[in-house]
């Protein structure tokens, strides 16, 4: 009987710990729970980061919104130039000899093309990128033409101006010359250039490339950068800094709108500056 009992009675196996020695694997269970907690925390952080990123993306300004903000009448080229310099640490205004052919104001995204001199006896055929970009740039664009070593050579005249006008382009900025300005004024197509000259580019200049970074009026312009131009000059707002520039412009306007009543009341700019430190 004893043998039968002994054959039936067996040691109790503690399935909760996974073995015959109770409590031996409890530390492993604690580690597992800690790992699970850490994993939950990591997932929570990742979800929060993703949500914040999506929220930030949702709040990002569209190009149309940036253009609308830059067009606001209180955002002068002077204030925009200040904001670009504060946002980027670099100058954004083009050389002071970049002049309009008539008083106008434009805001749009840059479509660029580069030309260089060609030898008179060079009979090879070259692509005409300057005309390509004239036909391809989206409505509202600002043509940015650079005449490398050709400051006195016209990059645009009445035919190109007519094309740009009917295609709905905002205007043109030329590191070089423009011609037919009487006709361009009649068309009401705004152009800023460093020179006015009757000299044609035909036989003198060839296209190098289009939609590339160019140095125009001493400032680098990338395709898609925002161009703001008026009677005071031309300012380039880099795409990467555009939202920061818009935010700074809001701050400038807020300060200036509060400074004006003080100036009018106190007849002193210094007293306004003491409160708002705009400059």
C-alpha cells in the first residue's frame, strides 16, 4: 500500500514560476514586467512625437500663405530685409543698382536661368534655357535672369515681356540689362534690372542652365525662393527661412503700430524706442 501511495504522490510543480524550485524565476518575471513597462513608455513617447510632428506639419504655412503674408502692405521691403537678416544672419537685399523700370511691387517665387558670353565664331547650337523657363514657369513666378559677365547686355525686351505678361508671371529681376522699357511699361510688366541697354543677347550670350542656384545682385537665389521687389529694391527670402521671416514681420508690425502713437504724442522716436526697442 505504501508503495502504491508513493507511486501516486508526486512533487507539486509550481507552474506559476515555470519549474520545480518555487521562487527561483521570480526575478525574471520582474524583469519581464519592467521590460513591458519600458516598452509601453517608449511606444507612448513615439506616439507623442509622431502626433507633435503631424501637428507641426499641419500648422506649416503653404507657399500661397507665405506669399499672401509677404504681400501685406505693412510688410515693406525694408522690414522684410531686416527679418531675413535676423532669421538667417545674412543679407537678403540685392545690390542698390537693381532698379525698377517703373514703380511697382511684386511678390513671387523665383524661376532662374543663367547665361554667359559666347565667342563670335562659335557656331554650335545651344539650348535656350532662358526661353524655356519663360514658357515653363508657373503663373505668379518671378523670372530671375543672370547675364554672367554681360551686365550691359539685355536679357529681356518687349517680345519676352509680352510672353511673360500673357502667361501671368509676376515680373522679372535681371542681373544684366533690359531694353524696350517704354513698351514694357505700356504692357505693365514690371522688371528690375541693373542696367538699361539696347544691346541684344543674340550672338553674344548663350544659355548655361535653368532652375539652378544663381547669384543675382550679389545675392544667391535658389529656385522657389521668395522674391519681394518694389521701389526700394529687391529682397530674397530663402524658402527655408520664410516662415521665420513671416513670424518676425508680425513682431515688427506689432511693435511699430504701438510706437507710432507714442511718437505722435511725445514727438520723439527715442521715447518710443525706450519702450519697444524696435531698432
